[in-house]
């Protein structure tokens, strides 16, 4: 891990979802799971929800954004980080728009105001194999997951959607009252989800407003999760609970999300630049 010792980093956040960003476009030091855990842990590194890399990754055309959860796992996408990376690349180029690749595909970002970025998150995956689920379920609007006694479950019938990452969304009457810290890790590691899953509780307040709390796989409860905000508008609209455009209210603030008629999801929200530093020598 010593090759990254003393390397510069940028710290940013999207609605309180915190990132340590490493620009590795001129570096030969790849990020490992151990290093990601070291950086994300505030006891050993700068501390963050996710470690984000900007890379010239082999076989990828253009800039690549890598996403590493606090537990060291690399994942497909992160909506809040995508806004931050989009802002950085636009600042670097003096541009109003930019594109970059992720494990989940190419994302397109645009500046829509001061420190406010819009990202085209692409198309949601809804088929059970694409989420993925371990068993065939023809209607992923309601999947066979229950929490509590079999004959009297507390929560049941969530929706499953993949927006760069798998998401399991329970629609509830009161999001604040749900013990997400207790059941989040249980559902994250449910055998139905071979790649684990993000877990959300969603309270539909109107056709254009959803209160959302998120347990993020590999990270725990986060103040905001952009891909979960995208997943919930798809799930809610498929269940005829909302329109295709809504304000998603997270612990850290609000995101505007629209599932357009062309099947692409557009997420818009703020970013914050929290300064820079260098990684500790003990790395």
C-alpha cells in the first residue's frame, strides 16, 4: 500500500454523502480493497463513505470513475459521486458538459447552476437476471422478501431495481420510524441478492415527493444515495404511486429525479468541495 502514501486527494460530498477522490490518471499505483478500507476509515485515513478514483483504465475510452465502498468492495456506480466527478472534470476543462465511464456504463453530466450538477444515469434494469436476483421473479415491482414473522411480517413485498447497483426498496407509511440500522444489513445480505443490495425505505408523500432513507451496501446508512434516489422514482412509478418526476428527500437534502419517456433517469442536485490533503504516510 506504500505507493499511495503521501498521494494528494480531494474531499467532496453530495448531500453529505462523503468521498475521498484520487486522481490516478498519471499514477501506476492501483487501488486495492485494503487501501480503500484504510482511506475510508477515519481512524486510519481521511474517512469517507466511498473512495472514488479518476483513471485512465485499460480498455476504457476516456476518463473512468472507480467507486470503492468503505468495506473495500468496488461497485458499479454512485450518483452523488458522479455529480462531484462531473463538476471536477468540467472545472478542469472549462466546459458545461462532460462524460465519463463507470463499471455500470457511460454517464453524462451537465452544469445547471452554481455547484449544481445534472447527471444522466442511463436506463434502469428491471429483469430479475439483470438486478440480479438468485431466483426467477417475473414481476420485480413486488419481490418475495419479508421481514419479521412469516405469518405476520413487519415489511414485505419490496421492489427491486438496478441503477448501476442493485436496490431493494420497501414502501412504508413512515420512513422515520423504520429501524433501518437493524434490518438494513440483513436485507443487504439476503440470499436472494447474490451481489448484495442497497436497502431503502420510501415514504410517498405526494405524486411528486418521496422521503427516502438508505442503507448502502458496504457502507451502512448514508445521508444520501443518488442511485437509490433514481431507483425509487422508477419503483414508485411502476407501482403507480408517483409521476415520473419527483423530489427525493434524503437525510442530507433533496434531489430532483426524472425517469424520462426515453427510459433514461436524470438526477439533479448540489455538490460541495470540502478541500484537499495528502494520504497518510502509514498507508
